[in-house]
């Protein structure tokens, strides 16, 4: 199992982080605590993929406005919320969107449709991706001690407890993002 995690862990983390990555980075951070992954590589992979994913969305919207509008058609309420956040927070919305499920992919698309400066988006997206990877990655790494303490204490039940906690957190995270 350890070889499987090492062989595929970073690839899965990269692919998942391309479109968001919060849950994958938390799991990878916990696995890094156990020594199955390296926390520095974990944060580099997740941050890089997150940066590339947002740049891709921004560029798609900038170069193909019709396709971007078509992609966003189903999410009118979230788009309205994205525009409100962009008006209220300006450039800081690039940092904020990394933590809000449901609009994470819409903000770069919406910004790409505006006249927002491409170079400015690159700089702020890079900084936001670094901060995101550091905060989530290091928090998950530190949470690893708690998680592995309970796994050790409860053996099989610890895994079930951790899975239940992660699923519950993920469920509420998604529900908050839908509103």
C-alpha cells in the first residue's frame, strides 16, 4: 500500500488540485505526517496544480468568451455571488476563492471575462496558490498527529472515525458552497 501511495499519490493530488484540491491536500498532508508522502513535495504539487488550473480557467474565459459563458450557464446564482465578491473585495477575491467550495472555479472564469489584467492575475494567483498550499498543507500535516493518535488508539475503529469526520466535513463544506 505504501508503494501505491508513493507511486500514485502525487499524481492524484495534482489532478485533484487542478480543479480545487482542498480535500486531496488535507489527505496528502495527513499522509505526509505519517511519512508516506513528503510535505514539501505535497504542497508544491498541490499549489502548482491549483495555480495552473486557475490560469487555465482564466485563459479559457479570456480567449473563448462564448465557451466560458456556456460553461457558467448552469451556475447563475454562484456567478452573481462571484461578481458581488469581486466588487466587494477586488483583487483579494483571488485569495478568497481558493477556500470557498462552489465558486472556486467560477471566479477565474468570471475574471477572465472582464478586462482584468492578465499579468496581474498571474501574480496574485501565484501568491494565492502558495498561501493556500501552505495553510491547508501545514494544517493537515499538524492534524496528522491527532489523526494517527486516534488510529493507533482505536485500530480499525480509528479509520472509520477519521473517514466519518472527513466525510462530514466534506459534506458541510459542499453544502456551504452551494448557498
